[in-house]
């Protein structure tokens, strides 16, 4: 019979079997070792013990560990090791019974609910939710009052009561997998439901089932011991783990030692099951969510190759000289030991607007946050200076804290998550105002109204009383700008302030920023990938590619004659310049990740003009006054243009 | 008004739980091997005497009718009489309720305060404390409350003699002794709760620290203190409230063991005794009380959530 071919489930490459991945983890190996050892010892108890669990040695009652009784004896002189091992059998049986019911119900209903949907799903979810709210032990006690001493009934009940947990988890996972492309494809390829379940869904759920089973078994061991302790399990003189603890409780004053053999194996077993569950979960998900940016792995190969003596790039400070409000010099930033921004330099004069341009992943946002000393993802400024009003913010954390809000303020990309959802607009603005102005509540309130007025919010009093979730995106961005203005900053850093907004709102926000700058005379550093924004607002633009500055110039000159092929490519790809009926030109390829930066020109792989010289590190040069370019052909481009 | 509506809605939606639990209990009880009427009249009674008792007990009627009669009686505050002591079940339960409430309230406060403090410290300091909280979370969940209680008694009561070994002194009798008699039970009850709360606090504080608005506040010069204690804590409290609800329900269950170990006359130890004695009416009553407590806890969680989260408040 011919099987229809189906796309196979996505699998990570080089994956060893789950059991090996669990065993290489110390916690996984130790836990599994203990559980196997215990199970074997329990099953082989008659072979391992010299005393029977019921043999009384009245000459040695309540003794501590001796050569004859390795774990001591109880109040009747019975050997504790023997009672522990024989008692483990009832624990094993109880775990088996409860797990069987738990898994049978949990896997069946979880799969059915997630895979079939409809009324099956509805009924299962409702029932599971109801059962989930119950304290299981109480219901088990009811069962035991009806069926005295019947631990089987108790454990089966407990299995039922525990199943809603796994049902919920498996249901949501099945739902997720069902929606995935390859299952849809499998359906089209003509597989039956059973085949889809068996081949595509079950294998993906196995690690989850194991994790849930281990965690549930841990609870069962505790509960079974608890029932034994309460005298509701097997009746004396039969040994149970809980019964051992109860025996110990009768001799607390005379033989506290008994707490050790009666309790520690119990604790270790529960611990082993719990950490086995954790180990399986970690092993199953390893490598899934490790971000390339933050993984602290081996140092990248190429980074330092192209390092030049510090200072060669400070040429572009010639323009504004010492009068610069902000002067970034050779700023390098690492995240997780990987450099993501390298030797970035630029100046901003008072009242000037500078745009930082580039595709996503070029280090624009990281640079703007680095100025404030707030590198995300546990990163840090590795070297360089950030001179603000002549003070180096990298060298002085105190100055950095001082300057935030009052010297340099910040507006982020996503207005909807830039405000604390728990507090009203008025409370948040008021807090900023009172922090910066050191005024009383009344003055703060009028300043808040003033700020909201400044950002053109129609009814400041009403908006001040709202929570962020009651604002539109544009409104939220206005509030975020008002928040940034609270400290009367000399420089506003705006990180893609319009990207998340509707086009019409974008224009309003840009107009607002331009007017604010005209009114307050503050400088603006605007991070963007939109040339429209640059043309609209900026005096100068700095183009970044793969963590480096590749070009910096006055906006008009840059638009007229870009001196780096990357700038030229970006300008050509600008939708604002698109001509009707012609496809929008794009730059082929993507920005390389920090790990993959070549030692030569980082843009060479995507560049039409690349030649042999581009394999060597390229320095930033000044082909024309106040113009910087990191391209071997910059002189040629200056003379001939890019097209 | 919105709060009132929320309370009503929550109470209505928890009615199915109450019916489910009481029906479940009722059906289970009807499965009891042996015949209560036969037990009462004895082996030598006549068929007529036996039938009379059966009718009196309502045992000749179909199960749903019996359940209905039981429900009607419950709504009139009649949970029957204890087979063991002959006392009305409601008065037995009402006498025991304050003990359990003291224990669980104190346990919630202790585990809440300790757990949140530990979690905060671990989130702020990092390093060793992070490991410590992880270990505590593992161990705290692995150590059974009843065994931990015995260890505490062996050390704190038998050896050091700081606290009474067992027993409970009502608050009205002697407030100081009341406090002393609660220390060890509350500690044993709180171990696993502290572990869960500490881990959850740490995780949600760290999670909140990574959110955009915190970075915006840092960048715009908000003070560290305000960011941590006003903004991060307030946001981290939301998931914590949900966890706290789960923890409270688990404390109700753990109270069965702790009250038994410390011989405290609460609802939990009552359930245990009634189970051992097969005192069915008491069991039914205790289950009903405990389920009502669960419903109330969930209601409190929802109310706290809606107080804390403006998005829910407005909805």
C-alpha cells in the first residue's frame, strides 16, 4: 500500500534522544538514578533485608543506626530499613494506580478536546474547570469515609481529580499543533485522523506528558504518605511510609532519630520526581528560545580585527567642535559579550535635529539607549565616551542618572506599552513633574495640564484621569512625549516614534515634534528607517549599518549625492520616491547578525560595487568637508554619483 | 456598583461548583456499604420496625428525591446530627471554624509577607539569593507539611521548649498563649506556600523589569525607589494575586494534616476524625463548609484583581 507523502514534523537538527538529553543533566541523572534504585530496592526488598518488616526485636527498641539495623528500629524493635523498603511497595502501587487513571483520562480527554473541538471540547473544559477548583484531598477523604481503608478507591479518585491539570495543558498544545502548517498539509494529503494523531501530534506531546506525569507522581507520593500518616491507608502493623512517620511522631521525645529514616527518603523521592520533571522539560525545550543576541557564547571572530586607534573618527566633531550639546565618541556596546555597536561617533549641536537611519538590526536603538546607559538585554557600554554638556556620561554614573529626564529625555517606539498600565496619565505625568521640578501637588497639576496642552491634547483634564488602555495609539504617543518634556530636556531622543502608528497619526506626531522643537529649542535625536521623517525633520543624518556608522552628512547633501552604496540603496528603496508603475527597488539580502559580521566591509555582500578592496576593514573617511563615509569608493562616488 | 455586579456574577458562576460537590458527596455517601436503617434498629428488629425507620430516614425514596430533601434541609441550616457525638453538625462545624480560620489567615499572612520579601530580595540582589529561592522552591514543595511539623515539634517544642508541643488556646482565653500555640502550626503550613510565592514574586518582578514602560521611566529620570516600589511592584502584583488564590486553597487542604499533627480542633482535623469514624453527616457538612471557603477565596482573588487592574475595573 502506498502511503501518501506528508511533510514531516519540524525537528531540530542534531537532536539526541530525550532520555540522553535528560541524563546529561546532573539533576536529571541524579533524580532518575534515585528513582530507579528505590524501585529496584523496593521490589527486591525480601532479598535485601535480613529482618522482616514485622519482626520484633524487643531487646533493641528505638535504637539508632547499628550494624544490625542500618536505619535503627521503632518502638517494637522492628527494623526501619526493612519497613521502609516493604512500605515502599504500597507507595509504588498507589503511584501506579493514580498515574494510570491520570494518564488515561488526561491524555484521552486532552487530545480529544484539543483535536475534535466542538461540544466535546466545551464539556471537557467546563468539567475540568470545576474539578480544578476543588481541594482534592478533601474529596479523597470523603471516598475513604465511604470505603474505609480502601486506598485503591482513594488513589483512583485522586487520579481523576488530578487530571484537569494535564487536560488543560494537552488541550492547548494539541490546539496549537493542529493549527500548524504541516498538520494542515497532512490533512490535505489524505491521512486519517488517527494517523495524524499518532504520527504528528502524539510524538510532540510526549515530553509534556512525561513532565506532567512526574509532577503528578510527586503529589501522589506525598498524598499517599499523608493518608498513611492520618491512619487512613493500610492498617498497622503493615508498613507504609506515612505510617513510619506516624510511628516516629509517637516517639518524638525519646527517639527523634526516627524522623530521619521515615521522612528523608520520602522527601528525596518527591524531590527526585519534581526535578526529573524539570529536567525533562528543560531537555525537551533546549535550544528553542535561546536568543542569538543574548546567548553568552564564544566571542565572535571578527570583531576586533578592524579596530583602529581610537580617535581617528572624531573628525566629524570638527563641524560643531566643542560647542556640541551631545558628542558620542567611539561608542561600542556589547550584549552578552557580543559587540552590537562599534565605535560610533557623532555630534548633536544645541537645537539641532539629527536622524539615525538604517534597517532593523543595525544598532540604532541600542545606540540611542546606550547614550542613556540603558542598554537592553544585560548589555553594557564596552568603550567610548558620551559627552553631554562636556561631561562624560559613560565615566560618571551619577551624572548619567542626573541627566536623565532633565538633560536628555526619551520617547520609545511602542506608545501602547510605554506607559504604566496601572496608573492614570495624570499620576504618571505628575510623578515626573514633581521629580524634576520639586514642586507641590497643586503646581504639579497645573504643569501636567500645561504639558498635555503642549502636545495638543484637546481635553487635558479628562485625559489626565484616564488609564493608558483608554488611549488611542496617537494619544498615548502624545502623552509619552509630554512625559519626556516634563523635565524640560535639552535633548530628546525619539526611537522610531511613529513606526507603530497609523499613517495619518504619524504625520500629526511629526508635526508636533517639529513644532515642539521650534518652541522649546531642544535638540532632537530621531531614530528612524523612514526617509520621509529624515527629510521632514532632520538637519543631519547618520546612517548605520551592522553596528557601524557608514555615512554622516547634512540631509540635503546626502539626498543629493549619497557617498555610501548602502545609503544610496536605502534612498532608492524609499517608498516616498517610488514611481508609479515601477517596482520599488530593494537591497538584496539582509543585515548580518552581530556574530556573522565579516572582517572587511560589512555591506560588501549586498553591494553592487564591491571589489577586492572591500575584504579589508574599511575606515571612516571624510571625502568632503563635514561628510563622512565608510566606503573605499567614497571619492569616486563624490565625483560620479552612485547611478 | 461595578464591584457589586462582579460579586453577584462570581457567586452565581460558582453555584455549579457547590452543587457538584454536594451531589458528588451525596452520591458517594449513598454507596456506603451497609444499611443505616439496619444499623439503627439492630439485627433483631421486626420487618415493620425496620421499614418505619427506613421511611423516617427517607431511604425508601429515589436518590434524586433524597438529594432534594437534603438540599432543602441544608438551606434551612440543618446538616443533620453527628453519628458519633449526636450533636447537630452545624454547631460542631461552627465551633471548629474559628480555629481553622485563625490558622489559615495567619498562614496566609506569614507566607505572603515572607514569600514576597524573599522574592523581592532575590530579584533585587540576584546571585546566590536567586539560587537560594530556586532551592527553597524545590525543597519547600517536596517536604510534606506533616513531616515538617514533626521536625518543628522535635526542635522547637521538645528540645528547645519554646512552644507547646500540641494543642490550641482560643484567642478569647489567652491572647499570648493563642499566639504561641499558633507559631509551629503556621510555620509548618507556610513552608510550601512561602516557596511558591517567593518564586512567583521573583519571576514576575524580573518580568516587569523587562517591560518597555520601565525603561521609559528610567530614561526619563524617575527615581529607582519609585520605579521598584510603585511601578514594578504594582504590576508584578497581578500574577501574584492569582497565585495567592491557588496557595490559599492549598492551605485549606494542608490544614487537614497540620491540625491533626498539632491536635487543633479545626475543620481539617474534624474531617480526618469523621473519616476515621465514618461519621457521614459530619463529612458532608465539612466538605460543604470547605467548598464554600474555596468559593469565597476565589471571590476575594477576583475582587483584589479588579481593584488592582484598571483594565478589569473598567470592563
